[in-house]
């Protein structure tokens, strides 16, 4: 049986708007989850490099727990299991009354999972600076908090721009798992177009192009920032 190609289906109403709507949800999930991942991951990275052994232990335990459990399993645990462990009223609110439960659950699951990966990037960036700047900061009287705020973190972020970009793109691509709990993001919209039109090749080709375009845009921004903010001697390719 010969396949009936119809690329024009992607530009017809309502299918083109389904793709646009799916992309909007995908970007919303990725950006909201990134805020959680970057903020929490930075805190955990500080804890992992702290001189306090208890903070280092907490940071390490978090990383080992969240990084070693598959993301899909974590998503199902947050969506199906966690509400059942709460008191009846709280569990009912999480499952039914919480605004956009699928979207909210996906954002937090992605954010908490990726925070463990961002933590390791931040830790490696801080450790790449070496003890010299840390000791210099202490020598001029900076507290541990000010040492991180004014010296260690600014330099660490500049060193790890590329790895952080990779983590953001991982969140962007992992957002496709949201369809498993009913969030109609880009991949789910693509499948919906396939079910309505039976033009699966066209629909998934369009999704592939959209994912690729967003990825190339983010990578271009990253390369620009990396050139402008590189730390001499810390990044191998200074262009």
C-alpha cells in the first residue's frame, strides 16, 4: 500500500495551531522547570562544596537519589503515588483541585530531577576555580556566604555555560514525557494530528524540525554568551 503524502496538512487549520499550542506548552514546561532546577541545583552545588560535612552529606544524598531513579518513574510517583500518601483532603486537592495538576506535576518532577544534574555542574565549576581564590577571599575577610556570592558562583557560572545549556536542552526534550500524564505538549499534539489525519510522517517530521530549531537557537545564544563571558585559562577554546 502506497503512503499518501500530504505536507500541506501541517499548514491547515486547526493542525498548525495545534503545533503552535503544543510548542507553547513545551516551552512553558521547560522554562518553569528550569527555574526550579537552576535555583535548587545552585543551592545543592554550594552544599556539595561547603566545608560543613552535614551540608555535603545532604547535597550528596539528594544527587544520588534523584539522579539514579529514571525520570519517568519519578513522574509517575509524583502524579499517581504522592497524592495517595497525603491526608484525604490534601490528596484530593493535589489530584483534582490544584490548578493544572498535570502541568504542575511535570514542572516539579522535571525541576527536581534536573536539579541533581545542575548541582553536579555547579560543583564542578566551583571546584575548577581552585582553592586559591577561596583562600584569597577569606584572607580579605569575606564570610563563606559572601565568598560564594562575590567570587565562587560568578566565576563558576561562566565556566559551566555550555554544560548548563545542555541541561536546559535536556529539560526541553524531556518535557515530552508529560504526555504520559495527560499534558498536551508538542509531542502529544503531534500524536493527536496523526490520529486525526493519519499523516504520521508529516506530523512527526514537523515536531522534529521544531525541536531542532529551538535547540539550534539556544545553542547559538550559548555560544555567544560563552565567547563574551569566558574566564581566561578556564575554557579550552577561546574564540
